[in-house]
């Protein structure tokens, strides 16, 4: 059973008039959205349309050309950066191949800690939640690509963050693993979390909003 411990409070992830460049090209412009507790936004569009770039801007990993991202919560310190409220899971799993799964998850739990109003679970519980509790003692590099991706999901559970930012989260997963991940997302949203994801595959979320990215707004400098 997936356990995500948090206290639901008034929270919002707010993006206002975001634009970003890739080299000299303005890849998107005038992107705005407002997500509250329990809400999700799925980015769709062809490869190169700016989905990953937008996720990285929101996560604080890339600088926006214009606009801003804000985190608003009644329980957070004034001026808290939006990035501090976010888990980011990109194409890479961010795990050390030579360390065991337990050591990897333990590192992220200690390094990240918990944001306010929530509490992560233990590495063992997180591994059980993705259906791989029996191999937590193995080096991460011994795992198959699908198992490694599952353990990257487990990283989201050991340290609490109210916002999950996920880039092609179901890559390298079979159908059964996709179902496990969908349940993880649903549990996160049901507990009042927020989801921002880019994907080519449906995530099985009933009430998700969709933002279709067109890409390379700088070609005509038009809003889309």
C-alpha cells in the first residue's frame, strides 16, 4: 500500500508569462498556469516543442527569458522559491550505479529532507511501493532499465515534496509498471499534491489538464 504523509493546506504553483530560449531561438512564450492542491497538468507535443525546457524552468534548473514561477502556501516561509517545493524526475534516474538501491534512496532521503506539511517514507517502504522491495540490497547498476526507473519513482517517496515534475516518466516501463506508477501519481494527488508532467503516453488521470506545446515561438514571435 502506498503511503504519502502530508497535511493538505492551501497551496498553489503559479507560472506567469514564461518564455525560454534554446540557443538563439525563443522556443516558447507567454506560458501561464495556476495549479492548486490535487491538480495536474500534462504537457503534450512533438519532440523539440519545449516540454522538457518548460519543466526545467519550473523546477529552477533553467533560467526563464521572461516571467516567473511562484509557490504560494499558507504554511511556507514567505519568499520560498518554487523549486524548493518540487521533486524533478528527468530522463536520467540520478542514482549511483555502484551503490545499493538502499544506499541510493537513503542518500536522497537524507540530502533532500522533507518540505513542510509532509513526511517521506523509509527506503524499504518506498521500494515496496514500487513492487521491488526484495532487491533493495542489490547495486543499482545490476537492475534492468525498467527496475531502475521504478526505483527512481521510489525516490519521490522518501523525501516529501508537494509538487512532482516528471519528464517522460513511463519510459522503459512495461504495462504492469505503468500501472504502479499511475497509482503513485493518484495517491500523490489524492493527498493534495500537485503534478506537472510531460509525456507521449496517457498517464491514466481522469481530471488532468493538458497544455499542448507548439515550439519555436521565436520563428514568428507570435503567441500560441
